[in-house]
């Protein structure tokens, strides 16, 4: 079991005062059997009104309506979470193997179908051609790990500050992309294989985040019968673990941006955006 303090700061600067439209914040970690939020402090300026809600994906969403113009928009989240090892523990001697192609339960099909729909349907042929080199032997988790490794080996990680994601076809053509781009490619590739997959956004407990110079991270989750949602991080080329802290999931990468919203002002008013994520271990004791 371990406890973490996660500090996430985002600052937007403008040439002069601008008027901010409604903003949507997906910053509160998703709680479950392996993670619990002990405390969260959300600091936002300029003056505003705030309302919490849950979206269709069951993400905690803060809706912010600003009440004054400003030349600087600042959002700072400080959250303390407690992580627990999975329970019950997996028995490596008797794994539950799911065969491919996967068949979903009749009660789950209507929901799974939404996550089988391509985020970029125009790219399906490029993805199918690319998947011809994909290993097809083994159970579903083995094949998904092979797919995760394939993205990791063929796409060079490149941090991008530009908003949005590249389409899977663009990522394949460039041979490079951010964690968001690699997660999107794996997500739509899993869907081509008939699987329900979703985009996950959150934090990665790593050396960069411990030093306070990290940003948010993204990966892919795939739904398998009995096993549920299984995470795969193509940026690292490995399954997700306790070092991955999810703040939001969505059928499309646009649906889970940590901060989204518009402003009204003159052309060229926007100057810069800076993001800083720092993770501090408060307790790290073996059970």
C-alpha cells in the first residue's frame, strides 16, 4: 500500500485581458478497489463559479464558469491518493485466458459496441494493412501485449504541446507521436480486432513526475470478458500497473482532456501554456 500527493498545475497566459467561456476539468482520479482519494484541493483563478458532476463515462468533472476577465488563467489541483495492490491477487499458475476473437456477453454488447466504434473511421484501411505484421497467436492478453509492444517499437515518442491528437494514419506515416497519439493508435487498432477499447488519461508515477517536471500521461484500456478493463501503455510497451493513476476515460481522446474550454479575445491574444505535474510518495510500505 502507498500514499501519493499529486500536484498538477496548468497556467495559460494572454497578451491582455480576455473573457473565458465555460471550462471542463477532468482532474479528480477515478476511485476503485485499487485507489482511493483521501483529499483534493482545486485552486482556480480568476474568479469563478464551480459545479461538480459525473459524465457518461462516470468521470468526475468540474464545470467552471468564470465571472471576470483576466490575462492569466491558472488551475492547480492537489490530491492525495491511496493505492492498494489488486485484490484478490492474481494467481500466475491459473490465469484466466480469454480466447480470440472475443465474444461479449449479451448484456454487455450494447455498451461494448460504443467502445468498438472507431474514433477515426477513415483510417481503418491503413490500420488493417499495418496490422498484417501483428502476431496473432496466444490468448487475448498475450495478443494485446504484443500489439502494445508493436506500437512501442515502431512509433518514436515525441512530446507535443499542440492540442489534440494525431489520427492513427498520421502517426503511422510519421512514425512518431506523443503518448496521446500512441494510445489512440492502439485503441483503434484493438477495435479493428473486434475489441472494446477506450482512451485513458492520468498520471504516471515516474522519475520525471517525482522531480516535478512531468505532464499528464495517456494509455489504452481494453475490455475483456471476466477480466474487465485491462490497461496497456504503448509509450512504455507494457501493461499498466499501480504507477498509472487514471483521472478520466472516454470512447474518444477528445472526451477526456484534463482542461478544455474557450476564450474570447483578439487574434494573437493567446501567448503560452505551461503544465507541471509532481508526484510525492508519502508512504510506500509493503503489505
